[in-house]
C-alpha cells in the first residue's frame, strides 16, 4: 500500500475513540437521512401513483390549450378511432378516450354542478381506478346505454341511489342546450372527497350524442407501467398523433401541477432540515480534524523538513478525512438501508401526515421505498460536506513553519 | 564546486528583554565533497546554522547558497523540493514519524520522491543493515532505544543518497563502537559518492573523522582548520 495511504490510515487510529465518535455522528445522520429520504420517496411514489391512477393517467393527448382553459370546443377529433389506433400502434390496452363536460346533475330532490366524463367502458378500467372502486352496483358496460356511474358523496348529496334516474343539463360543443336522462347503475367510492363529490362517468358514445360532439372528445389517457416508461413513451406518442390537428401530449406533472407543487414544497422543507443535520456533522468533522492537525504539529514539522510540501501534507489530511468519511458513508448507507428495509416490510404510520394523506389518497401506513438513490443521496452529501469541512484544517498547514513546528511537543 | 556558501548570516532571537545572537555575521564556504565538523558549546549556534543551510529557517540577513542556488529567498514549496532532492537531515531530536515503522520511516523520503516500491524496499533494508538495525525493521519509534532511533534517523537521511547531509549530533546517544561504525559509514559515503557532510557535534571522536573543523562561539565562527581525517 502507498505509504501516504498507510500514514493516513494509521493516523486515524491514533485516537480510536475520537475517530469512532466522529464516524458515529456521520453514521447516525446517514441512517437518519436514508430513512427519511426513503420515506419521502415512498410517500411521493404513492401520492403520484394514487393520484394518477384515479383518472389523470401518466399522459394525456389533448387539444392545445384545453389544459388551461377547458372549453367544450377544444376537442380531439375522432377521439375513439385515435385511441384505438394508438392502442394498436403501441401494443397496449392502457389507452382510452374521454370526453369531458361541466353540467348540472339533478335528482328528484336536488341539483349539483359536476364534471361529466364520457368514457370507453371497455378501456376505462385500464387507465383509471374508478371503475374498480364501485361500492354499489356495477360499472358501465354498453358503449351507448343511458347509464351513469357517480361518486358516493354526490349520491348522498343528491339524496339518490342506484337504480334512480338523473337529469343531466349542460351546453354542447356548439354552445347549444344539451340534456339527457340517465339511470344510476353504480356508485363508486375512491376515498378522495373531491372526486367522490364531483365526478360522474357515462359512456363516451352517449356523451358524444348528448353534447353534440360529432365524434370528438377531449382527452386520450395513456397509462404506462412506470413514470420512467411514461417519459420514454412521450415523444413516440407525440410523433404518432395526426399532424394536421393541433394536438399535444401533456405529462402528469403538467396535468396535476398541484401534486408536483405539493411534492416540491414538502421536499424543500425536508431538505432544509437535512441541510441542518449535514452542517452539524460537518462541524463535528471540522473540530476533529482541526484538533488532530494541531496535535500533530511536531510531526508535520518533521515531514516538511524532510521535503514534503504543505500542499501534500494538506492532501494527507484530506485523505484521512476521506477515509473517515468513507467509513461513515458506507456504514451509514448499509445500516440505514437495513434499518429502513425493516419498515418497507412492516410499514409505519407518521403522526401529522394525515392531512396530506387525505389530500392525495394515501393509506394511513406508509411503506418507505429503499432505492439506490434514497440510500446513497444522504450519505454522499454528508461525505462531500465532510471533505469540505477538512479544507480549512488542511489549508492551515500552509502556515506551518518547519522549525517552529518541530519545536512544539 | 561549492556545496554550501553562507554570506554574512545573522539571526537574532528575542528571549524576554534580551536579544540572543544565534548567528552573528557568519560567512563560510564548503566545497562539494567536504566533511565538516561544526563544534561549539551548547547554545553556540550549531543548530541555527544547520537549519539556515537546510532552508528550514530563514536568517534575518545574509545569503545562503546551496548547490549554487540562493535559497534564502525561495518559497516554502521550492525549499521543500530542494530538501527532498538534495539534502539529508539528521535532527538533534531524532524526529521519526511515530506511526511508521523503522523501515517505513526510512522509505518515507524515497516514497515522496517517487522511487518505485521494490527499489525502496531494497535500499531501505540495505541501509538499515548498514547502520546495524537488521531485525528491527518493523519496530515503531516508541519500541526502540534512543540510539536505535538515532540510527533510523541517520538511515533515513542517507538512504536516497543526497548530495548534502546535515547531521545535528548524530552520535549523541551511541556507544563508542556504534559511533565509530556510523562515522565509518559516513566516511565511505563521502569518499565513494562525494557526499558533502556537515556535522554538528561536541563529540571528540566524531571530530577526528572530519577533514575540516569549524568552531563556533556565541554565533560567531572563531576557528576554521583543515585537518587529516582519521
Ligand atoms: N526558537 C528560539 N527562540 C529563542 N531562542 C532560540 C531559539 N532557537 C535557538 N535559540 C537560541 O539561539 C542560540 C543558539 O541556539 P542553537 O540551537 O543554534 O545552539 P546549538 O549550538 O545547537 O546548541 P546545542 O548544542 O545545545 O544544541 C541559543 O542561545 C538558543 O537559546
Ligand atoms: Mg543544537
């Protein structure tokens, strides 16, 4: 082994207790970081999955401008053939067409303004979890039957139930008056109050008839197996769209800006806390290395007298720190991953997260996600700051005077 | 060629309210291949002069030339390089690196110089044998006697065959037999490799080996004589 490496390693173990204490601080904070970051990633993953699965999907094809200004006439023409062609082209069933209108739903007793979605009964279950959340009755089957599925809160608000009729009122694509009478065949319960209160599904062909859509719709929803897949697929889907129409593909984060903002806000407050933790560790390293440099003044005087430049001496101190930091990083990452893994199996509940949990349809128990990223992010940042903390002690060596240094005992 | 040239060196230390002239207008020239003994009573300025020659300490005034280069104005880095390449030091207090073994201490300078491992190993083992330390290669300084540590320090100073060796009391802790062996080794290096030696000592036995004897007193050179070495 290189003699400088050897020297660095042995120097570390001159004061084993001090080295272990400093390394221990790193290990502790690294375990904590791995744990916290894994929980965060796990939570974000759940938030995204659950929110997107309910009905947004990973991507949507829409008319340009529809996302920001949901006008009836900003349509995707021939939406059913388009969805069918995309399914064929990409060899997947998880693509479905939809139409969307705001309207008034009236029971015998009450009326509420809701979002009415025209869906393809055969494919909607592949892109959305709502069809699977029917708590009473069944989901849509026929392409053009006068049937409707509504959320449980809406049913309660309308004081109606399965088997009753609802009157839908709204305006068609051309602005004309649109109306239909449909039978409630199913009630769904997603657990997200907003969705259960505001959404109803009717067959897309019926939707097109009622709202004078002339074969058009408003979205083609695409679901993929992961966010990464969605990103890869995005350009291909864009390329597959008819060129003469003004259509665009939106990613989930554009479709659900609130979700992304919530994640970002949560991340920045979390990273602020992590930052404080990292800085505390860095100061403990600074203290350790400064002490270890000061107490070796005599020895540094010797090696400088022998012809070692202050810069190389500085590198020795950096190397010692790097070794200590590497121990803290590896031990911390491994222990952190093991510790956190236990919770990925058993789950944990965090007090104070209920609000966010309710908002984004999260289960009460959270299962952290131990990934390579969540395991190495924290420890490597700690490692970097550790090195940074050693810069000052290392630079101090440039001020060392060999004879005076050797005089110190 | 001159190995070392000092011109009008002065160095004053302040102790309490009085100035101590550790070097008082010292001028001296030492030829390459010289074997010089510097002798003075304690506090006479030997260590101060050796430090100035080795570039470890900068004099208050005057010039220091080593290997035809003026060194009293060099930067720390340049001085370090000069020492690494040209000068072997034996310090008065042996000054070994405590966490390294005898052999590693000896190899240290070569390692910094970038000498390959096998050559390092060969040379360090050979030199340790020459100073009579075979078998002690793996001991750390704390596990050796004063005389043994001193010999490691000597081995470290000469192992990479520097052109100039500055030794401060290299025999202070040695019995006369070991001291003679060490001086024989120095003499041989001086003869065969033309290594310049400057030794500070009060040891009469050491002075016998010198070709030139410089006596100092209170920071001044008071006597400078050529002699036939033993
Ligand atoms: N750093 C220092 N601070 C103050 N005075 C010093 C310092 N270094 C040396 N001196 C003084 O300078 C004078 C010369 O010291 P130096 O060490 O050169 O003597 P020396 O000949 O090597 O003595 P010894 O034989 O005891 O080693 C002494 O009077 C000493 O007290
Ligand atoms: Mg001295």
